[in-house]
């Protein structure tokens, strides 16, 4: 477990260097969670108390339309933050579902604890601002991709941006993410 | 102009209260820009030095696909921040175009000035974190909407969320945003 905490400290300190005393305050606010493949991190219509930092594993965030069809928003793996951020921030029931594609381990941070930490250690605002900003950019790129690219262009860009992800995500899910059939995917 | 600055101060102080001295430091870093209807705020392939806070007016952010077709990402009006945030943050050429649907006025904040302000007045990190977070949530909702909703559902949700916007955006652009023809839009 100590090793996991050191990974998290390294992740935070890439943006915001902490003293040992500050790190102790931070570490105390994170809790550990482990889930098996196929288990849910977030279920539809439930409240979402935490945002989650992935220590190890792979998750998918998706939504289900009124016909019961599944639509994948994003995959996330080691060192990514994931949650239904609307539900998390605004304390409303989740509209996004997140489940595990592999056995996964997380550090969980409650909304109150994040605000507490940002208040106690103001430079953490900088860390969360930068993370949120990069998250925003990733989503803007996802929208641009959905609006303007063909499935094949989306596939090629995904290979460029997240080569490791492509190897780990089952072909069926990759096809769903790109909005094509498995047959079309295998032609790319 | 003083009135515009007071609007900006009010906007910031909804999240982060400033002393008069702090506000003076902030105000000095914003510059004013005014554009006529149809003029560009951001052009494709150009560098994007600023993010923009809309004092007055209405803009659309869009991308053009390889067939020359226009795809609208977002509309923005008074009190919204807009930019190509990827180009702005990572100092790469713009992939998004932003132009004015109405005569518009902006306060512009350069990347260096935003970082300077967050360094000089650390509580501004909190302001920009919260703004970025809400921006993230809005984009997540836009993706969910694109993936799971019909055009009519998208239209009804837009009426609920941004009733004033619907009245100001020309029908042709609204149809493009929803991904339907003008004839389909008039049936909703």
C-alpha cells in the first residue's frame, strides 16, 4: 500500500510539490478501493460521493440511451481521474455508469475532502485546476472527433494518443467506442 | 468601460472575493476587445494567446471536417468564457474556429497573465478551478447528448438549459448545432 501512496504523491508532485507534513494531510483524505473486473465503480441514479484516481486497472464510462443501447464516453487507466463529475460536483444522481474492464484499484477522494484539502493547502487548487483543465481539453477533443472525424480517423488518432489502451481494451468495446461494428474495426 | 470591469469583478467574486488592491492587480491583466457580427475571435491554425470572457454578445465555436462541413461545438454568450482551450493551454495552432453571431465585446486574458495572477493571488486558482470544472461538466453533458439523445431530445434540453440562447441564435445555426435540417427543427 505504501507503494501506491508514493505513486499518488508522485502524480500530485508533477504539478504541485508538497512538504512531508502537507503530504501527510493529503494522504489521510484518500481511501483505498479495489474492484474486480465487471464490477461497478458508479451505478446509474446513485449519488457519487467521490472522484477516483486509478492506481491500477482499466475502466469504462458509458451511458445508456432510451432504447437500452450503451454508448461509451471514455476509457481510463492508471494515473487517470474518473467519476461522473456532474453528479460529483452538483450532488445529483449519476447519469454515467463506470465499470471495470480489468481488476482495478483506486484512491477515492470525497468532495468535502477535496474542498478541505484545497482550503488547508491552497496550492492544491493549482493541481486540481490543471487536472480539470486537461480533462476539459480531452473532452473538447472527444467532441471534435465525434463531430468531424470518420471512424477510421478516430481509430488512427486513438492509436497515436493512447497506444497502450488499444492493446488492453477488448475489440468489442473499442468498436463501440468508435461507433463501428467489429467487422469494420478489423478492416482498419 | 468601468461598468464592464464591475461586471467582471462581480463574476469573479461570485466564487472568490477580492480586496480592492487584489482587484486592481486582476483588472490590469485583462484587455478589452470588440468585434462586429461575423468577425473571427479565433481562426483555424493560428496561435491562441488568450481566453475570452464575454462582456456582451454571442459567439459560436465550430470545426470544419475534411469535406468542408461545419460542425458547431458550442455557443457562448454574456458571462461565459470561450477559447480553443487546447490551443491556448498547449500553445499549438487552433483546431477550433470562433466567430461572432452578434456584435460582441470581450475581456481577454493571456496565458502568462492568468498564471501570473494565480501565482500572485493564489485564491484565484480556486476561481479558475471551479470555472474549468463547470466547463468540463458542460462538455461531458454535450458528449452524452451527442451519444444518447435524439435531435428532438437535444432541442428540448437546450430550451430547458438555455432558454435565452434559443431566442438569439438564428434557426439555421440552431439546426446545425442539433444536427438536423431547418425543416425538422421547425417541426419540434
